[in-house]
C-alpha cells in the first residue's frame, strides 16, 4: 500500500462537474472522502466547473462549484470525472474534452465514474488501457473506442494512473479503494461501516444485467430454435435436439449460432436458463431444487455452479440481494424474524464484508 506519509498535507481531490452530470456520480465519491476525514484520512475536496458557476444535474438538482477550470493551478492527487445520461452528446463536445485533458494533466490519478469513462476514452486518455463502465454501455464503449480494453463485468479497474468504475454506486467502491491505498485498510473499513456499504462487494456486474433478448436473425430455422429455448428453458436443448428442431445438421446449428448469435449453442442455452433462474429467484419462493428442475439445470448443485461461474454469487446470495429490500424483516420483531426465517436470515443483511 502506498499510504500517505504522516505529517504531510491533505490530499487534494478534484471533482469536475458539468451540466447533465449524474448526481450520485459526484456525491458518492465526495461522501467517501469526506467520511474518511472522520477516521484518520486527510482529504481536501475541490468541485470544479467549466466557468465556476453552478451546474444542473440530470436529476434537476443544482450543484455549486468552488472554482472555474482556468483557476485550477494546483496538482490534484485524485481527479474524479463523473458521467451522465447525456454521455453520447458529451463525447462530441470538444471544449468539454479539452477540459478533461487539462485537468488530467494536473492530476496524479484520474478516476471516472460510470459513463465518465466515455469522456476519458474520447479524450484519448484510455488508449491501450483496461477500463470499466456501466454494464448497459460496455459494448458501446468497446465499439466506439476499440483501443480501450473494456472489462464489462468489473466493478472498477485500475490501469496505471487511470481508474474507471461501473454504474454510479460503483464510484463508492472505487473511492473506498483509493482511501485504502492512501490511508490503509482500517480507515477504508471504518468508512465502509459508517456508510453501511461493502468494503468489497461480492460478484461483478453480470448479476445486474437485464434479461437477454433473443437476437435478431434472418434465419427462420434458427428463429424457431431461439423461440423454443426462450419459451421453455427447462426443455431438452441439446445440440442434437436443436438440430432436429431446425431441420439441419448439428454442425450447421453450431455455425448459425456463431454467425448470428455470436456464441455457441450450449453457452446461449445456459445464459437463457440463468436468466430464467434469476427471474424465479427474484419473484418467488420456490426451493432451489424446483428452480433447478424448471430451468433445465437439473440439480441445485448444477444451478449453484452456473451462478458462481457466470455471476460470481450463489443462487441463495442472489435471492437475498434482489428478492426484497428487507423492509418487512426490518419492521418485524427480532424474535419473530429469527423464528420465521431461521439460520439463514442473516444472509439478507447487506453490509461491509469485514464489518
């Protein structure tokens, strides 16, 4: 760890804000660094806008700024570049990109939050580097900036002096990692406990992805196969069964999947079955054996292995995380909750890993 030497001045964190910025992309990191000051860290926060005036966020909330970009002369220890829903227009704003480059040139570390990664990429700051962004936009990032090595499942990525994170709340994860780097794990752990967040959240972004939709294809025979998989994920979808359904050879089915879907038949079937299992876990209370049987995994152990391999969480942990906010449990008397939920009730509590 590169902990800040004792006796030195506070670390300067500069946050750049612009019209249409997402509020949590800004306030999440600010809260982490401000909280760190209560537990032994030393940060000085500086919010900067293009002209020094307040900006209106995508939520309609107005954010004030401490100074204009032209007044920034001090080197920042950390520069935070947030994102916003208008990223597609922002990356075509040459003046905005010039500001990003200028601020980066006066920073020891630059970190983006969510679609702020697009600004860094458009400014040419991520060429040849690994990077992360919101799962919904990772494919667009890879297509628009082929020299950037996109890590679609990462919560955050560090590559040299550049860091980038996934969706808005992932800016908190990234900021906690910086606090740990600067001041040690104990300070970061205290901040995580104070904010009631994970010190290191389990799993990656795959667990948050929307349900896959059957891809468009001009091949009617393949469409029949894809529709059958979507309608009944638990049915027989072996390669030979799909070939019979399509009326072609197994080799032709494999080629069609590779050309039209971009993956293998087995991999596609597993993804559809995973999505069906996720839906059952989110919306119902069926036992794992029932879910495994209805979605085609066969056994709870096969279901568990597929979840861990693809989503980095177990089915039980996924259900605990997405089935409910826990508000009903929070309102119930502790004794009743304990007797009704049993020994696994604690798995519904979301908190720091090391708390």
